[in-house]
């Protein structure tokens, strides 16, 4: 059994036989907040939502969260909300809503933190507004969980994430937007690091970074030549492969009967390993 795994990856409730996750509620709140913000801005109602350093007043800490709602509605707004829903749902159903909540809080704070460093260290007026950087970090978190998931049926998602990060960085570099560039990279790094850490915690063989560092200084065992396996043992890989295929078939039957959300984190990891092994075999 896993040493650490968030078991709260089941729906919070159901509405007309449709599962309602934390992601479902957050997506609805995000869409409503963006709409209300646009209406108030068009009505010239002053609303202090953008995070700006120096922070005025100093106790306006709600700006650490509300800056993501300041988005102009345009052609890409539905896609932005849809991406938030898909990527957040992927994290929640894999790691659980507790891990998702912690991840979202870290992503929210990463952008303002980078802006505060620019203000304190270099005196640059730093501003955080919109959900562009925030959703970029969520993209990196989703990619960390499903690097080989196919986008449009043929492009591994890790290459899509790399292309998005590259294009965003080039765009900011061309405009010499150093503050926004640092916010983008820090948020993406936080999304990758936290998700990688939470993913490793799912398994019994997880070791802290300090334990792994200590192994560097351990004395390595000497290599020994082992005798050839007995003839009966040579057929073991084929037996193991048949067992793996049977287990994957059982997981596919479970998905067909109860949906993807019914899988435990360990079952999801097993399914992803089998898929990666099949792709390597096809490449040969």
C-alpha cells in the first residue's frame, strides 16, 4: 500500500447523476468572477484586485488571490477556462483535492512572490494581473503527471507544454518584460516541483532528498557474476508479461464500468506504465 496517497480523489457530491469535484466548483467561481470583474470595470467601478508592489494599502492581502480574475473577455477566454478545468481535474483525480488545493495556493503565490523580489531587490514596480501565468503553472503540473498523454491523438503532452513555455518566454523576452518572465518561470517551476514531489509520495519506496543525497556517499557494492538462470526461469518474463496484460485488462474493464475517476492513484500509475511500455515496444 502507498505510504502517502490522497484518498480524497472521489467527487464531493453528485448533481443529477453528474459528479461534482472541487475543480467543478472552482471553475464555476473563476468564470463568474471574471464576468463580474469585466462588468465592474466597464462600469468604471474602482475594484482593487490587481497585485502591485508596493502593496497599497499594506493590508490588502486579498490581492494575492484576486489578481487572477482581472482578465479581459476575448476569443480565448472560454479556452482559458476550459484548460483550467481539464488540467485541474487531471491533478485532482490523480492526487486528490487536498493536493490540488495546496498546488493552487502555491501557484497563486508564486507570481506575487517573484514581483515582490523585483521590488525589494531592484526597485522595479511589479504587477500581477490575469490568469495567464497561473494557468501556465497548472499546465506544468498536469504535464508532470501525464507527460506522454497524447494531445489531439498524436502529440505527447510534454512537447505541447514545452512549446507553450518556449513561445511565452520568447514573447516576454521580445518585450523585455523581465518581471513577467520571472513570474512565468517561477510559477512553472513550482507546478513541476510540487507535483513531482506529491507523485513520488504515492509509493512505498519514496525517499526524501536528504536520504537520496546520503546514498551518494555510501560505499558501492562490488559487482558479482551470477550463474545463468535455470531453463525454467527463462520463461518467467513471458509469464510476468501475461500477468501484466491481465491486470491492464482488468483496469480497462473497471474504467468502462465506473469511469476514469474510479481508479486509485496506484492503478493510474500502473496504467500509465503499461502505456509507456507499449509505446516503447511499438517504436522498436
